[in-house]
C-alpha cells in the first residue's frame, strides 16, 4: 500500500527513542521530511541521527513540550524553511509511578505537563498552520491505561484520558478544514519504558495480553502511518487500540 508521504513535512515529538524513534524512522523510509523533537538526551538524539541513512530529511530540535514559550519558539523557527506542516505526531510522554496518596505533587504536574499540556501546546500551533492550507493529520499516542487505570498510575492514566477527550473536541473543531485528529493507543510495547520491570512483572504483564507477547515499536509505527495517510481521510475523533487484545 502506497501511503505517499514524499513531500510531506511531519513533526514527531519524543522522536529519538522507543516508539517515537520507530515512527520517525518509518516516515523517513516513506520519503517524508521529519522534524523530530526531544527534551534533553543529546546522546540518544545523536545516536538516532547517526543511524539514519537519509539523514538529510531528519531535523532534530531540543525543547520542552510542556513549556508553551519553548513550543512557540520552535514553531516560529520553522517559518522560513518549513512553512507547511502536514502531519503532527504527539508522542512525547513520561511516567512517574506512585500510589496517589504518596505521589509528590511535582510528579503529578510533570506527567500532566508533558503528556497532556504538551499535547495541547504542540497541537494548538500546528492547527493554526494546518488551517491555512486546509489540510492536516494529527495523531496522539495515547494508552489503554486511560481506561484500565493500573494502581500507581493515576497521573499517567489521567493524562492519557485527557488526550482522548481532547481528541474528540479537536476533531469536531477542525474537520471542516480537512484536518483529522485521532488517538493511537499502544498497550505493552517493548521499549525502555518497560526496562524498570522485573522478570516476574514482565511475565505477569504478558499473561494479561491475549497474544502473550509485548508489541513491537514497528507495529505501532505502521498503524501511525496509516492514520496519518490519505487512506484514513474519513477517520477522525477515533481511538484505535494496538494492544494485543488487552
């Protein structure tokens, strides 16, 4: 299936590791120009840049998506060389797990700030660009935790539920301008976010998955490319699970 991303400009937040790296790599393979963002891990960013064959199409930017001023400065910096934004993938996300009664308030704020406020910041300014050209694709990388709500993840679950609610409203606001907004909701995906699990925890979590395995980042990337393509032009306001049946 030809998804036709040549000539498209794609922003991928949290692009240098895990799911974001797989998504950015997939777009590059399909011929898109990728503007990848990351917060502070310079070594991971450089390693990603070095691993990409067509690195001329990859441009990396370091800033905090939860800081509106930094996001605004990022979009302003694009005006000369990348005046048209076709696709935004909101992938930046963090976890700081703790039972709610013992959760430091700064951990609540950090997770909501990156996962939800960051999604608002990045989307607001992308939509302003997309509305001018009457075209755009926005995909939020969400999580089934928005509905499952594991113990110790009240902040994470709230942030992901917020993304899904925001998607419903956003999609209605921009549909007449040719812009679609959807959520892709990966379950247990084998990335560094799972490295803090013990062997016993990994076994227990795999038992929860009917397919009895964790997902691959490439599987998430494939689904993301579909939602970002013109093949999905009539899909908006939706949440699609990619979770092995959880």
